C-alpha cells in the first residue's frame, strides 16, 4: 500500500475549513515515508522536522513551497537522481478523470518541488512533470519550463499530443493556457498565442471529453485577449464539423456569446447551441 492510500482527504472541503488544512503534519509524514522508500539514505525524520517547522503559520501555496524546499534539501543534489527518486516515490497512476475528491492534493508539494527545484535540469524536470500529471496535474509545475525554454518545451508537448494517457494529453492544452486559473499568466502566449495553435488543432478531436474541455477552455482564454483569432479558430474547426468539434466550439465561445458578442453568438448557434 502506498502512503497516499492512508491520506484521508475529503471529497470536498466543508464551508469554513481552509484548503490549506490538507497540507499538515500527517501529509508531511506520508510524503516522507514515500520518499524514504524510493531514496537511499533519505533522512526521513530530519525531513519531517524541517517540513513541519513553521508550517501551521502558512497559507496553501506557501505550505506547498515550504514542504517542497524540505523535499529538495533531502533528495539527492544531482537533479536527474532527485527526479528519479521523486518519480519512484509516487503512487499509482489515476485510472479515472473525476471523482477523486481532494486526495490528489497529496502531490501539491511535489508540483512545487518540480517547478522550483528540478528546473535546473530541463529533461529531469520534464520527466517528473509527465509522471506527476498522471497522478495529480502538472499544469502549474510545467509553466516555468515553458517560460524558460519555450521552443524546447513546446516540441516535447507536440510529442505528448499522441500520448496514450489522457492526463498527459490534457496537460498539453491545460499547461499552456495563457490565463490558467490559480496560476501566473504565460505573458508570451497572452501576447501571441499562435505558437500553441498546432497543439490545439491536434487535440480538438481527442476521444476524451476531459481533454477536449481543456481545449475549449484554452480557446476561451485566447478569446479574452484575441477574440478575432479565437473566433477564426472555431470557424476553421467548424468547416469540418464533428460532434467533438461542435462541443468544443460551444464551450469555447460561451462567455462572449452570453455577453452578446455577435460573432460568438453565431458560432455557438452554428455549433448547435443556443
């Protein structure tokens, strides 16, 4: 049994209970146990002491970053080795796309560790990102890699559009969203989203609704800064209409359509929406 199986996370947070409460001493101990099993010589007790010192005073993301710093301090200094140990410490891959509740938040510190402490070795970090997204999500941890080495990272994402795992394919779209909620903007793609369009074209007919919904939300992001471009993308997809494309377009233009933007209203109606 992997330690995550003993992580008692609720399906949802009750009103008045902060999400940060998930990242507590129990979670730190479970992470330490999983890292110790995968890392020769891992100082589990020292990790727990460092990760829990001052933890209760912090909010959600600072807690994740605090635990991540302790992880990095006790993993091998060699980043490829640290990445291998981190990946080996992970639990089983997700077999569903929903219904897990808050249990995957076990990996929020891992996300912070990949984003901040593995980025010094692009390949090691990208391998960890791929492994993480099949258990939680790497949409936050991959963004520093996009910002630091955009061409190299987009080239790898172009390979991942054909990955057999839907979580990896979703990451291609979700991780490159210019205005991803809870994450910093990718300013380069806010200014010019065209480098990402071939990835969206490759995913618009994905067999998984989970992936297509991300594509639609991505186009919705583009519409906030470049509405004409977003509408042109939808128009082009509707030239060869398929049920998946109709669903993507309806969802992508829903907000401007509700605001009465004529081009969006027309696209939504053409895609079978109201």
